C-alpha cells in the first residue's frame, strides 16, 4: 500500500521557488534535467559503491531537518521512500529493510525520482514475497518438528510397553514351565502312590485269604 505524504508537484514548485530566490536558476538547466528522449527511457539503477555514502548523506540531511518525506510504501520488513531535500533541491529514493537504509539514490529530476521509487516499490513486493515464503516454510518446519517430537514420544512409550509385555511374557513362560514341572512331579507322585496302593491292597487280599484258610483248618480239627 502506498501512502502519499504531501503533494510532490507542490513540493517541486516550492523547491524551484527556493532555488530562484537563492539565485540558483542554473539548477533547472543542469545535467540532472533529462530531455524528452531520456524521460521516455526505462530507468534501470544498479547498485554502486556510492550508495552507502548516499545513505549516510541522507541520514545527515534528515538530521538537519531539511528533508521531507513525499511517499512511503511498506511490504513486510521492506520499505521504499521518496524524499525531497528542500535546501538542495534533490530527491532521495531509498530502499530500507527493518528501518535500515539498504539502497539510496539521489537525483534532481522528478521523473527519474518517481521511476526509481516505483522500481523500489516493486522490489519491496518481491522481497516481501520471499520473506513471507520463508516465514511459511519456517512455520511448516516448526510444525513438522513438533510432530516428530510427538511421534518419538509415542514410539518411546510403545517401546516401553513392548518391553514390559515381553518381560511379562518371559515371566509367564517361566512360571508356566515351573508349574508344568510341578504337575509332572505331582503326576509321578500320584502314580507311585497308586502303585503302592495296589501293592498294599494286594497284600491285604493275600492276608485275608490266608486268614480264611487258617480258620477253616482250625474248625476241621
């Protein structure tokens, strides 16, 4: 969204009036003023070594109170600014990130200033798109990490449950083996007792038979 602070045309008229009053009429015919062919040409500005110096110069001019902000456009953490120095009659076009000047262009031509400002506005849009995409990816990454932590916790609990179940199964198998051994021992003892019972009953039967035989002999005599 673009905010218009003041009227650029009115400021330009005010700047020209100041220059005329100061006797600097030559400024309007200086090398900064483009001809018609230049005004129709697309403006392409490359980053140069003087940008940092221009940014420092702009900050100093802002501190001096002679610079007025004409337009501002913010997208994400990036901002494009169009400013005018009333004392110098110069335009400053700035591209900022998080409140810090990144690129600054200075020109005395209003058409070129507006073209460069429009270019910086487009750059803020592209850069903010990348910024938003990065924010989305970081959010998605955070969600994946959270899900991974939760999944690992579930895995840990399941491994613990499986370990307990395996230990219980081992104990149950050992207990079952022990009980089976005890059953086998009891069965063996039962078999021995039955065998002994049969032998005892057999001896009792023989003794009873002997007793009957002895009683018959006694009566006969």
